[in-house]
C-alpha cells in the first residue's frame, strides 16, 4: 500500500473515481501506522505478536496489526502462520479495505523504468521531472497476499535444496558438552568431506577439545544490518585452556600435520553448519572450527570446508552467540571473546 499514489484523470465511472480517491486518502493516513507496526514487530516472536493483536481487540489498529503480522510471517517463510493470519483477517474483518474488492486497493506502487535513466548525460533529463508509477492493480489485498504465499509454498516444495542444508551422510555423530549449558550434537559429512571428518573424529577421540573454551564469537557490528551479517561461534584455540583470555586472540603457528587440503564438496552454509577454519593458501585447519548460527552462504560458500551440521543444540548455539563480549570495544565491532566462561566439559563420538 501506497508509498506513492499517482492520481489519474477523473473516470467517467464516478464509483471508480471515488475508489481511487479513497485509495489515496487511506494510503496517506495509514502509511505511518503500518510503518510503526512493522518496526514494533521486527524481531518479535509469534506468541508476542498474538498478544499484541489480542490487546488491540476492537480498536482500528487491530486489522492493520494482523495484516502486518501476516506479511512478517510471509517474509520469514512461515507460510502456515501467514495463511492463518490472512484467513483470520478475512473472517474477522470482511468489510475492511484490506479484505474488500476494489479497483484501487491499498498497495505499494512500483516506479516505472524511464528510458531516460539510461542516458549517460544527466543534463538531458528535466530537472523537475517526477517519477511515474505503475498503475494500481485491482482486487483484494489479502487475496493477493494469499496467492503470493501459495506460489512461494509451491516453489519451496519443488526446490528444497534452496531452503534446507544437506543431511549428514554418516551414522556417527559428535557430542560436545558445554558447562552449565548442555550438549551440542553434530552430524558428519563423512563422504562429502572425508579427510576433514576423519581428522575431526580423531580429535574427538583424543579429547583434544576437552578443557578448551569457546574462544570467539562473531556477529553484526554496531550499525550493521543484523539480518545479513554472519553469526558464528568458534572453538579450537589451544590457549583457550588457560584463563588468561587475551592469549585466546594470539595467532596460531600451525604445524604441517595440522593443515588439511581443501575439499570442494559444494555444501552451503545454512544455519547449523560446521566448518574448518582457514589456514594459508586456502587450506584448512585440522583442529580449529566454527559453527554458524544463521545463513552465511553469501559470505562463506566456497571459502571454507563444511564437514558437519548441528542436529541438536541450536538453541544453545544461539544463546552463546547472543551473549556478552568481554569488552565494549569488542561489542561495538561484533567480534571477540565471550564474557561467559564457556568450558568444554567433554566430547564423545556416538554411533546412531
């Protein structure tokens, strides 16, 4: 709905003209409300959203709140929730302008492409030239959203590889127990990353990580878009067995036997993937690794070797990643030593 409304000449059909005027008036009146609601609901879980909708019972903002919540669910690919909210809107507010048929329903208008924009000489463009927008599309806003949801649901069903990481191909898993938090269980890609998995299993059997600590967290720095910044948790620095935390940042001189050749397995960084840290010349560390909390495909695919996937304990990983840093400077940069003492109590290899 209206980021910009371009009124056409008065139609011979007075009803159409009235609808168009109503479209313009409502869009201007509710843009600020909807923008505010979208901001309020950003990062809010579904239970809290439902509570806000319930609190708005009988108020003019309630249908708009349901509408924004439906769009939020759709944007997060929670299609079932989005469908439920849309149908709730239709059932509870059948005469609302979001649910009523109109030649000019509330909608965002797309700016038309102007051929003059392609001109290299800006002087050829009129200084006061105003942008032009595509015509409003008739229909029912909530029905158009339902149609978009259905289309994306079908696409997701037909292209699962775009939305979910590959399943581990080994019957063995690794269980890492973190003090005062619980266990993280990692499935292994024994076929896709054979050398990396073999080395990882050797390290687990030798209890290499026992007594170490999570030595680094990476996430969005202050002012950075949190939705696109990689969020990672790192383990394997040998100095993390000591309590002198500044040593956890010291560079590591890797021995030749602790370096692995890159295995190009085409796995992608979906949430929960586990990968080896880099060494020189694009090679991998045989000991240090990191776990990703969010989708890091655009930042990391092709640069690191994925050898595992978390199959239990993602809630623990998220809690670690959201924890405080040791210093305010690290908090500003989004990278550093966790303030919490995240000790590895034990590790074990488990057969399913």
